C-alpha cells in the first residue's frame, strides 16, 4: 500500500492506498483510499506528524490481523440524512480507531462500506 503524504491523486500516481492529510492546524490524519481513488476511511484522531499517523494506521492493521472479526458501530448522522460506521477504540471513552469518510443513504450500503474497509485493511499491499 502506498504511504505517500499526498492529499490527492495526480497523473501517473497510484490512486488507492494509505495517505496522510494535513489539516489547517498543521496536524495529520490518515486516509485509506480504494483503488478507484475514493476515500474509504479516515482517522478520527489527529497526530503531530505524518509518521505518527502512519504508525497509528499500522497499529490498527496489526490489531485487525489478530482479531477474528471487527465490529463497527453504525449510527444515524446527527444532522441530515444518512448512516456512518465507526470502529470503536479499545477503551469505552477512547476516540474511535477509524470512521467512514462520508454518510451513506442506506443502512445496508453503510454495512457494505465497512466490509470493504475491512477487506482493504487486511489486504495490506
């Protein structure tokens, strides 16, 4: 999986994989992109550097490899219409480990999006 710090795809660049995104405050989040270039999941937590964001993703991947099944919490969005999935953190009040990058119109579509995230996470190119 590509580990570029780029925020978008450009000509000749692989469109899928792990990317880091720098926020306006200078902190970083990871994004997991599908081969078609669509962002599948993002990190809710922000990190001081791109390297820290990548380490957080690697820890998530290692935890997923050891787990027999990952379970998402699928909830309705607070404002508007749609469903999002959230992968809860290890502790009850901790930040989630990952979340969907967008809201989905149907509950079943949101479930399928989580399944695609798990497949990409475990693929580990």
